[in-house]
C-alpha cells in the first residue's frame, strides 16, 4: 500500500477521484493509526506520521468511495487528568461523511470494565462498533437552487423522516421511513397543498441508540444523540450505508427544492452520544477528551447543561471549527437551507454563563456561508440561567416558548392571560424589538415533537408515558393542556366536538399571529400519541403519522376535515400580508392611509376600546382585534405600498357563548370568513354579513374572523 504525506486540511476523508486524503486532529495522542476495514473483519493499519498543528494526515492512492475505516489512538489513559486515549478502541472520524453499521453495546466499546470503572478496558471494540466511510462527493445537482423563501412567507413544518413517511399508503414499502420517501411525489404533493414552504427535519445527523434504551427494547427515535456531524443517519437510507445515504439525502433535497420547499435541519451541536464518564468510547473521547468536552474541576467528570451526560467545549477552537465546518458542509455540499439549533443556549456557554456574544455567535455572524441561511434557536438548555427566549443576536430567529405557553393558557381559560396573549399575537415586541429584531424573529408554535401532539393537548390533563419504562416520571408535568371533560379516548359527542373546536382554535390563532408559524407533522390529521408527551424512544405506530383514507370511517372523515381546515388557514395567511407583517405594529394611524385609522385596534366584546382595567381583569377571556390592511407600514419588494383587506379577529375563550359587537367607525360592513365553532374548513362557513354596531354571537371557546374588503 502506498502512503503519501497528504494534507492537514480538509479534515476527514476526502476522495479526489484517484485516492483519499485522511486528516484527524488530536493534541492528546502520541500516535494515530488509520485502520482500513475489510468485509472479512480484518484491518490494514497505516500510521499517520505527518503532523501539522496536531492534525495527523496521509494520502492513500487507490482508496475508493465505500471504504470503511477508523482510527486507533495511542496515548495516555489517565481519567483523573481528563485523558482517555485507548488504542483498543476503533474510533469514528469526527469528520466522516458517512457511517456504516451499528453499535451492539458489548463491554468492549467502553474504556473501562463493567463494575470496575477505575480499570482500563483493552478489549478490541472494532467488531462491536460503527465504521466511518469514504464517500464520493460528486453529485449532479442539475439546476438546483435554494428557494430562499423570505421569513414573512415561510410556513415551517417540523417532521421526522421515518415518522412522516412510514405509514403513507401511497409509498412503496421499501421506501417508507427513508430519505427517498421525502422525495416521493405523494409526500411532496401533501406538503405543497398544505402550503408548507420549509420542511424542518428532526435530526438526520448520524445518531446512536444508547445502551439503556437498547436493553429495554426501545430506541433513540428522535435522534438527539449525535455521533457524526457530517454524516446522514444511515438507518434512513433505503439502499445501503456505504455512502448511499449521502446520495439519497441529496436526491431528497433536490426534489423538495424543485417543489419550492426549503430543507432545514434540526442539529445537536451541544453534546454527543458518548454520554458521561460511564459512557462508551466511540470517537471524540478517545481522540482528545479534554479538547472536545467541558470537564468539571475534577476532570474525571463532565459538565452537563444538556441533561445527556456531557456538553461540548464551546471555547475550544477545535470544537468551533468542527461545528462551523459541519454547518458549511451541509449548506455547500448538501444544499440545505438552514438549521434549528437544539438547546442553543449551550452553544453560548463559553465558560459558565450564557454569553450572547460568545465566540460561536461571532463566527456565525461573519461567516459568508452560514450567515446567509435560516438560523433558528431553541433558546434554552437545562443549565443554570438557560432560559434565554428573546436574548439571541439579530441574525437569529427563536422558537418562542412563551408564545406556546400563552396561547395554550388562553384557550384553556386561564385568568389574567389577555395582555400577554395580545403581545404574542402581534409578534412579541416585548422580546424582540429592543435589540432591533422584527416580528419574524418569533417562530410561533403550539405543539412540536417535544410534548403533546395537538390532539393530545386537548385530550389529556396528564401525561401517560408508561410505555417509556420510566414509571411515568419522564416528560414535562406542566403541559398547559385540558382534556375538555374526559381523559383520553371517549365516545362522548360533546367532548369530541369541543376537542375539534379547540384544535381549530389553536391552528387559527397560529396562522393569524405575526411571526413565523410552525406546524408539527401529523397535527393536520389530529395525530395522537395516546398521552405520551415524551415519545423520544418510541419508534412505532405510536409516533408514526397515520394518514387518513377518505371514507374509511367517522374518525378518518374528521381527520380529513381537520387537514382541510389547516390547509385553508395556511393559505388565508399566505394570501393576506396583514397577517405576516415584517414590522411591528405602531398602534397609531399610518401616514397616507385613506381612513386614518390605527394600524391595529383593541376592543372589548362590546366593541369598546380596551382600557387598562380591561386588560388586567382576571375574568377577561374575550378580545376583538382590528387589523388595518390599509396601514401596513413596510414597502413591497420594489418599494411599492402594500395594502390588504382589513380584518376583525374575535376571540371568545369563555366557557359560555358571548355576544360581540362590531366596533363602529372601523367599517360599515364585514363578511364572516372563519368561525371555529363550525365543523369543516373556513370555506364551509355559512355566508354572513355584519354591520358596524351589529351583534354576533360566538359559541363558547371559539374564534370568528370578519373581513372588510379593501
């Protein structure tokens, strides 16, 4: 075998058509061997003798795509000093573009012996762990281009690759649950008809099911247990894991882009699958433990702000390089359109406190590639001071947890909710305006993968996570949910009607709110997890989307009606710029408007202007909002003035019907375009006109929208 010196950059395995360059960082290692793995279980070892800046490298002519490999690191094993090198462990390349196989959790993948953590374990892990794979970087993208949908036109749809597609009746069985399924016309047609502009995929980086779940017969279904930041998860590939997963993912992105749908990845750069000090030695730990992880004052242990056992060391230049190289790779080579950062507050922890100006955000801000795509933060972690909603830099949008909580409280009838509800409805200026951000910094959602589905939010008061095997102790206890009078499944027609109305209330509120709306996959079909609010380990029909077949029964027809309602609400939003403004409301008339009315108005159900006393009244659960389509302050793309119809939004979160009076001086005649008390989509609403000063009765817990044509 020929071995040439090669190059120290790029890191990882880089195939150039004639051979492959290998480069890996480790400051802790004395020696590193590159091991080429054969199908018969044998391996050929090549010592990486060249070193530049602690990066060891070599070029091997003739090494082709599909070649499996790993590293063996010779160096100190002294956990009390934070050093965990062990050449008996075959290590994954942190920069591997694909990974093959799985981990069987034999004792050999650990650096210590079970029952004796202080004893070094020299069992060979190669037969029991995954392997890195050399991939072919060449792919015919054709005329693919990023849709670059502006935030004010964006509708996010959070989905799991397998969960979305596993039960789709129109997909061939061999494609279900794979990247190829995302590219199937039946899936793309559903997304486009729904009005989705961006598919936010739950983690597709290579992840690992930890041994605790494997022993219990469960899996890390959600995928928030990353081991490979450049590699698409191999279990989602339909035709092989020797690099085929890369091609299949690219094909899915190309197909979605052709339909105008962006692809956003949920990424987990805050921790790895190696866990705490009792976790396995798979990659980073064996390469250079103290360079990759935040260690405590006792370097045997790991600082954990993620609840998973470890946290990456965000002040390490090598960790920052890894993250930035990974982000750029997914944009430039895989053509993704943005990222949602899991537990993003951890990324800001340079030392202990959450630092808004940490090195990571500086790097993102100045990066010519990463700064130009969508950047969405989950703005919290489990560490001290980790709840950081509203505190991320101007480039970033955020999952607005306060929007979720307030909207849930409003519709379940919590007192003293009205004032905050008004702020959330109008883009949360109290969170984002002070630092120069706009309403579009707020990603609004009522449900997501974490917690109850929309159906379960209105069907359960308590979580029911017994299937997870943790005695129902896991998952959030305070869900702000309401079962509408019966816990779980019921045949009571009154309860079922109320639940459907509440689901319509949530979806309508979401689509009428300023900001960026996000739907959770399957909520358009009223998907249930039977009260499980933490289904991270359930890879089964419990979590997969059940696609309704029209005419298959009462439930299927109701689910199809729900889907039609969601679809029409999305399109109502897309058709009317007054619901997706790029600037905050002024609360006063806008110069040049024909009617000299304020751009927004707030009224009691009697049609009177809201007073401070009205806002603070504990019993207040009703509100009328006037949105002036003639007073949109931001210009269009060519500097033109934007005008729209005007709307009255009537909210009744009371437990009883309530008469609303249309405000005088804000329009002589209005048309009812939505009434959530009526079954079916908005287009099925009975035609009705309402004049200024007229009374209209809203059913208990319902929402009505009136439109005044321009």
